[in-house]
C-alpha cells in the first residue's frame, strides 16, 4: 500500500497544478520536481535488474507527462496534458494490478 502512495500523490499534484495554475513559476516547478522524485521512489520496490515491463511503461508515460507539463505554458493546452495524465493513470493502475496478480501467485 505504501508504494501505491508514491504513485498517487505525484499524479494528484500534477492534476492540481495543471488544472489550477494558469502560469507556472519557479515554486510550481519545484513542486513538480519533488513530485517527480516521489514517483521515482516507487521503483525501489523492485530489484534493480528486474523491473517489469508494465512498470517501465508507466515510468515512461510519467516522463512524457512531466515534459508535457513543463512545456504546457509555451506549447501545449491543459487539455492535452489532462489526456496524458489520464493515460498515465491508466498505465499506473494496470501496473499495480499486474503487480498484485504476481504477488498473489
């Protein structure tokens, strides 16, 4: 359950920043950086050499989401970032469900 919080908290922060903040300034970027680090901490539950494919895909989607939210003010609309956020949430849910299936076997 603790590792799920490493996924949920950063995604909630990203959603709040994307939908509530019109222009990003340095405190927002600092908050996004800290959220990014927290999301990366979710990988410590896996051995270094044996990270499953769904976890890698979820991490990749989060990287894309991070870049998109950073460049949101200049190049993207918040709606596009919300779509990427939804895709990332879906991949995280899939990764968590796969992890629980493997743990129960």
